[in-house]
């Protein structure tokens, strides 16, 4: 499997846009400035040129990809995409996932817009977000901005976007950088983690790569772990897992690995590979195999595989924001954190990364004012989240 990372470029060449691309005006685009840049609006699910652009952009992550849109379309979400093009070159854009809920149509831009940006481009993109929300007749548009674009996140706040109270969204993650090589990665691990890794190998734990035929096995492992942790599996069905595999695996963007012991599959990890990172998306283990520490060899193999193929980091796909903030402030860890899954993940080294807090655009001016006044009330927040969870 080839690494999917690519050097950052000034944009990705795209094919001419179709005349019937469900666009902003009769011509199919919105002219942005005298340079000839235009913004195209489309509702087609699959767009390989957009995905290639994302992988070349420092702000591009798999949540903005058309592969992820394909997955979410199986769950009832619809997709709209605005792409900024200049002389046939993609320079930026964003993908909206939206669905109808009890309070109307709610849209979500996850980790976007993705731009080769400056303040002027970000300001124009903010207006495009609002214009797209109007075209889709969204009651609200939730935006969690790109991780490495503080300009875009500041523009959203200045443009009237308000703190999000609609969706529960991950706001911190844990990254293990790989650019220093595996020697540096292993040196950054907690001593107890290195010890349990070696113990697992002595006890006969091995790692193998899986394929589509192994998805039922992985799903059973994931469900078993969710039951132990008293959480609802997501995806909640084997079909949901298969949908992710079918969307991501054709381009080498999905990888399934298992820990084995005496011929039995005891743990599994489902990774998504996109841009410069490998994301540890889902995992699962059998309860009676936990004393063998099967996850340590699995994680070590994922780190070594990712480094060998040129990825720059492995992303654990979520950590408690409180934990991340405490670590970033170099404060002593609380006993609560030491007993958490976050603490276990920290044993493999790396560092936390705070993600942007999501914001929301309420299209109706009156409702926007009412939201600004009342949504920060704790009772209102609970009601909104109960009714709008999506």
C-alpha cells in the first residue's frame, strides 16, 4: 500500500465543471475577483479532484473528503461542495454535509474550509459559506474550522458565526509525530508501555494485516469493546463498517490490522490514511485477551508502517480537551486522567493538539438574535443538543 501524502502545491488541476453543476447562478459559478477565480457549487458525492486537492493542502483532512461524504450519504446525510477555481486550478473550498432534523435543515462543515489562504480569501469564503447555507435552505450551518488556519477561524468569528450548541464535536486529539523516525518514537514512549509491548511479544502476540473478508471479525471486536465501555458503537452495524471500507480502500486510504494469539484474533484496529496522517479510527479487543496487552504490538506496527511509507504523524482521533489543555500547560495530571483511556494513549508518546471550537451560522436574523441571547444558558444547551443531535 502506498503512502497517500503529497507535497503541498499551489492547487490541483481539475476537469472543466459541468454546466449543470447545481450552481449559484445561471452560468454555474460565482465570479470572485478580477483574477478570474470562481466558486462552483455542486451536489455530486464523489469528486476525486477535490480529494487530491485536500491531500495536497496542509488544512486537508479526511472529514472534508468526498470519500467521507459517500460514507455519510449511507447514513442519510446529503452533500454540497463549494470549490474555488482559478484558471482550472482548485485553490480551496469546503464540503457541507446536511440533513433534515426536528428543527429544520442542519449543515455541518467538518475541519474546513480547506484553503491556500490569506485574509482576503478567508473573508470571501465566509460569505460563500453563508451563500451556500441560503441555497440549501439550511436553518443552521455548523462549522469546525481547519486545524492549521487561525485566519479562517478568526474570520468566522468576526463574520457573525456564534458558539456551537448543536452538535457534540471532538475538540482535541493526540498526535504521534513520525518525522524523527522509529527510534525517536520508541524513545518517547512511556517506559511501562515499552515493557508491556515486549511482554506481549514474549507471550506470542503477533500482528497481521486484514482485508474486506475480515470486516465481520473487526466489527465484533469493536462491539465487544463498546459494551465494556458502555458506549454505543459507531457505526452501529456491520454495513456501516463496510461502507467506510468500500469508500476508502480503493485508493489505499483504509487499512485493517489484527493482533493474533495462538491462532485466535484478539484485537483489531481500523485506520484511515489521508494526506500526511494515519488516523486510528476504530479499534476493538476481546476482554479475556487484555492481560496479553495485544494493543501494544498493534499500535507499534501501525507506527512503524506509517513511518516507512512517509506519513508524518499518527492521529488517535480524539482526546479529552481538559486532558489536552493540562498537558499543554505542563501541569500535573489528575488521578481522573491517570485512570482514563487518554492516559493509556499518552503512553505511546506524542503530543496533544487542540482543535478549533465549532461555530454556527443561524440564517434567520431573528432566530440568530434569540440564539445569541439564550443558547449559552445550560438548560437551553441541553435541549438543543437533545433535539439536534446529528
